C-alpha cells in the first residue's frame, strides 16, 4: 500500500516509517526539515524500502493536501504535530498557542479531507495522545488540539460509513523518543517546563512508558486494516 506519514523522518514518525517499510509498504514521508527527510529516505532506501520524501509544512493549509491529491495514497498517517507552548494557558504566547492548532488540528483535518476526496478505499490514522483524553495542564494547546482530533475522527467515521474508508485515532502511548524524550531529559527551561519534565520522568520511572517497538508494531496492524471495524474509535497501546 502507499502510505503517507506526516513527520515520517523523525522520532516516532521515523519508527513508524521503519516498520511500515519493513512490511513492504511504499512510503511517502513529509516534514519541514529537508535534511532530515533526505537522510531518512536514504537510510530507508538502503534497506530496500520504496520511499518518497517531500517538504510539506502542516501550518500551510495547502501543502500536504496538494501532495496527497497529486501522489495518491491508500493510507494516511497523520503523525506530524507540535508540542505547543508550556505554561499557564493565559500566560503563554497566544500566537504559539494558536499555531499548535493550525498544525495539529487544521493540518490533520485538511490532510484527511484531501485523502477522503481522492481515495476510493483506505484508511486515515490520526495519531493522538492520552493528553487529548485526559488533561495536560500547562500544555493546553497540545492537549486541546489532540482532543479535537479525537472528535474529528469520530465525526468523519460516521460521515464515511457508506464508503470503504476507515478513520481511526491512535494513541501510541508515552514512548521514549520525540516529545516525551525531549521533555524528560530537559535540564533547563522555565519552572513550568521543569514541572512538566519532572512529571515525564516520574511517568517513566513508574513504568508508564510504552516501548517504541510496541507502539510502532500496533501502528502496522492498524495500517493493515485490522481495526477498520472500529472506525471512529481511539485505539491505544492496550489494544495491542
Ligand atoms: N513521543 C510520545 O511519547 C508521544 C506520545 C503520545 C502521542 N505522540 C504523538 O506522536 C506524534 C509524533 O510525536 P513525536 O514524539 O515523534 O514528536 P516530535 O519528535 O516533536 O516530532 C514531530 C514530527 O512532526 C513533524 N512536524 C512538526 N511540525 C510540523 C509541521 N508544521 N509540518 C510538518 N511536519 C511537522 C516533525 O518534522 P519536521 O521537524 O521535519 O517538521 C517531526 O517529524 C505526534 O502526533 C504526537 O502527538 C507522541
């Protein structure tokens, strides 16, 4: 299958690219960082994976949709996201707060729309977070944007129930890469950032992290269609 993974060159997205490539899927990876995309593409190709890499900023409402419409995909993995600003909601920079929604919610929604308009069948997997189910005080733009994506998924699934297109939310669990690794290893920053870092360290110490191989392994099963009968739902690491 042709699988487009936004943010597919780095961290969790890169782990997803590795396992999906190993399964023989054709990959299209996107992101803002051209160098990271080129490096990831070269490393994947060296393992025999078919991969195309394209710069596409999710903050640009047209970039990813245009790619999807011109390249065609069977599966869209909406993985790219911003962690957003950290601090009391009324104190953080409001432009940063809102930009998080432009990337995490509008970027995800418009990519999904383009996939739905061009696919005859397939699936859309929106990577979300427990922070969108529960709360993540001091990281509200991230938490609220992920909550909105979970609701978007539920609504799209109903609108698509007469078409063979599944839409699922996937919470990969807290993994020791990307956002959570940066969070837990942060040694400076504001008092609020330190509080979030301490929380991340405590979560890891109490065994609440999910091994990245497990997160990526479950994603492969979702991409294969195993969870299509649960379209609209949130799939979590526990479903593995
Ligand atoms: N790490 C965790 O423990 C964890 C837990 C729950 C959920 N998640 C979810 O998993 C996904 C990946 O998280 P991560 O930890 O790997 O985060 P990360 O290290 O911050 O990576 C984010 C990815 O998104 C891309 N991205 C960010 N802004 C973008 C933009 N404007 N346009 C295009 N691409 C953009 C980045 O690529 P460029 O820099 O090239 O743009 C990068 O590949 C996110 O949806 C996150 O919410 C992660």
